[in-house]
C-alpha cells in the first residue's frame, strides 16, 4: 500500500535512495540516520556499518564500507545528491569499529557513537575530525556499548549506554550531567536499550530492545509511560531499535526483528504499521542494474518481487521536519525508504 491512511494520518511512499556500495553512491548496512541543522537542514547523514568478517585480511582493513555518508535525498527519485563521506574502519582518532548512532548539534557538528571503542567522535559538517571523548567503564561518563544518541535544542547530549542498561546525559564535551536506568523489566528499568528520541515538550523516548517495548521519560529521567509488548501483532514489538517523534507527537519505532516500523500516538495508542513500499529501484541502483543486461533479465525472472519492496531489519529512522517525511534506514536492503506525511489530504472520489 503506497498511500496509507490510518487514524487521520496519511503516509505516502515517496522513493528510496541507495544500493549496496562500499563507497560513493550507496550504503553498506546503513544502521543510523539523522538530519543536518541550519544551512545543512536539507542534508541527511547516514552511517554504514559495513562488513567485518573477511578471511586472511588484517583486522584494520577488514570492514569494507564503514563510513558516514552526507547526502541530499531529494524530493523524488533521481534528485538525490552525494555530498561527501568520511570516516573509515579502525581505532585511530576519527575512525570507527562499530559505529552505531549519529546526531547533529545546533552548530552543525556531527557526533558518532562507537559501541566497540566506547567513545564518541565529533566532526564538522564537512567531515573534518575534531575530537573524541569517552572511555570504557561503568562510572559516570563511561560507556559499555553506546548506541543511540540524541541532542536537544540546548545541545545537551543523551546517549543510550546499551550494555550498562542506562541513558546518560552529557555536555557537548562529554562531561556527565545525569543518568538513569538499570537492568530489569520493571517501570523505568532497561534491558539493552538502543534507540532514543525526544518530542517537542522535551519528553525522552527509549527503545527497550530486549524488553520488546518503548518507554517514555521526562528530560530528567523520571518514568512516564511504557508501550508495546513482545510479539508480531498490531502494536507489538520485536527487539525495537531506532525511534523518532514528529511535530504532531506521533512516535515511530523500528520494529527490528519484525521487519517493519510501528507508529504510535503521543498517548501510546497504536496507529499503524509501515512495511516498506520500494516497488522501484533507487536511481543509484537502476544505474548499476541497467548497465548489466544479464542482471535486467534475471530480475524479470523473479517470481515474487514484493519481497524486495519490504523493509528488512530497519535499524533507525528520523523524521525530517523541514520536508515532513519519515526516513527509514532499511539496513539489510542497503538503502533508505522515504514516506511523506501528508497534511490536508483529499481522499479521491470513487471511480468505475
């Protein structure tokens, strides 16, 4: 369903961007996405996790495709534009092993979490490495598997400290301000949390990965509500990952192991499910396929192309407020899928 109408919301599939590529016009397991700010508000930053296991290759060169890609996604297929890419696999300053989350502050600086090196790397808007902070541990300001990252309008940074089962609030330089959470399944407790988002009122949402739910907190970490339960039904979740909140207060959760995105209202009511609708290849993918006549013929032999349209283990998403659209990192398909959230949609009259 390319135009989905549910509970007064309209989600209209726009297009997809990406292909499998170790560099350039594509992604390699895109696991996180965010929007730029200021003059770069129309640009997206996409983290590629890459492939790591390559036999007989030194560890520092094994992960093909690990990087951050800065791209303008365009309004329709064919308008996408690669701006730059930066970072690579390694443990030197400015490099990553397991990049997991990305966020941009009010000055346009880009922050990338690394859940293996337990640190945050900071770059300017063009990808120049500036600094890093963080170290391994359980004390305040230390990390064990930092993943999702959120920067609020005051430039306070919230980081999901996954294997410490908590959320930490820090300054732009990594100084600890506050933290909350402990391992468990009760209200306010967390088990391997991953994604994080905030609404316009400052409430913070965290995807509680191994508890198969999402939780809502105040900006100071006080528990407010929980929604979702383990399963495959409407409003149920399977190892949720990335989260986003739009200007209307609607909450989007990457239902990672169920290969979909679940949409909830601000009061935690289930709204609808997005499963992916990429019926056409992206512009970049078309260029690759159409250059190979054999690939074109083999694709015509596929008995059920619908499988390719759908999301596969989506890891993250962001709501692009400037263009009123949802951008989903379709991780296993090496692309992003884009849905416009339409306002004042007129339902077409029935025709015969």
